[in-house]
């Protein structure tokens, strides 16, 4: 009959190995678990400082997980209801990136209209969009208004949570 090792040695070896394994698992898994929970808490959302003053704007890039979309959010005047206008800056005409233009009188002289406030303007073929009445295209060959983001304000931030279906699909 083979000699058995002393009971104390077996217990010490198993416990030490088991303890080290548990300790390493705990050290690795705790931070990863916390990160995974944070990611799950807000999938596909983006948070950034909202523009504070009327007609101020902020540019951003939003990813829905499959694709990134360039965006512009503009602070609208209180007299017109306030809030933010958050649009994807891909021009629906042929896909150029349009810009937010505060030199609206210059843009007005280019497109032959007397504008009263800042606009979104595409330099490629002149499509011009109105942040105040985003459903109405001011000028140009574009077939539709810009695509809109789903967004809300929270403690001075803008939280972008989605984008309109079909965004960026040209033609
Ligand atoms: S791509 Fe913007 S007006 Fe043509």
C-alpha cells in the first residue's frame, strides 16, 4: 500500500492553489464586469456639452454600432420654442457634408434670398436648410430635409440616443 502524504500538506496545497485562483479571477473579473455594465447601461448613446447660447452649435460624431454619422446641434431661440435642432450633416442630395453657417447674409446673397438667421448650407449645390423649421427646405436641389438625431438635454448636456432610419442613404 502506497504511503499517503500527510493530511496537512494536501490541505495546504489545495487551499493555496484555490485561493490564488479565486483571487486572480476576482481581480480580473471585477473591473471587466463593471465596464460591461456601463456599456450595457447606454448602448449607442453619446453625451456631450450642449451649446448654451442661442444660435451656438456643437459638432459631433455619433455611431449606432454599424456606422458613424456626423452631426450638428444648434441652440434655438426661446422665442421660437427653444431647445436644440440636432441634424446629421450628410446632405440628402448627393452626400456632401453641409455646414452650419452663422454668416447667413453671405449665404443669402449666394442663393438669392434674404435670410434672417443662421442656416445649414451645402456648398456642393447650394441646398440650404432652416434649423427653425427643419421640415422646410429653403433652397436647392435636395429631395428632403436633413436626417434627424433622437436627442434630449440632461444637466447641460445633449444626449444623442439614435438617428432616423435611412440616414445617409443617398438616391
Ligand atoms: S450634395 Fe448637397 S446640395 Fe448637392
